[in-house]
């Protein structure tokens, strides 16, 4: 059974830091590209960061470049999103995604709120 479980969301002030984690099970994690998306009410889900299956290549949405870092530990079937210098516009539900061009899986999301 495929499971993708996000953790680490919460609230922080502008300029703060949070780290999200996404634990996966039920599929060959090391064969999947892993991504973090985010969504705010009334808006489409947008890609925040992506990491290749081996963890070598990464891609970031322009507004998070230099502030967010995606990484993965294939031995632990986990992907992380380190979020620094948080801004109010980072407030969203963050979703973890696994994709191998044949199958695509989503977690249920974790809320991140940035507010003073």
C-alpha cells in the first residue's frame, strides 16, 4: 500500500525557518522523482521544489530560490524541504509528490503559516 506522509508544518514568523519531511512507503522510492508543491485557497497547486531520483539534480520555483532546499535520503525513503527566511507569501498547504512517469502519488498535505 502506497503511503506518503508529510510532517513538520506549523506556524512561524517572517524570517523564521521550518523543515518539512515526507516519509514514503509502498513503492520503490529511489526510482521516483520527488517534489514539493504548495497550494493556497482559490489557487492552483504550484511546484516549489523537485529533486531527481538519485538526489543529484534539483529545481526550484523562482520565489524560493536561495531560501528553500530540497534533499532526500533514499535509505530512509524520505524527502525534506528546508525553508529559511520565510515570508508571509509562503503560507500554504504543502504537498509531497512522487512521480516516475508511470505512477504519481500525493500526500495529504501539511499546513505552513507565516505570520507575525
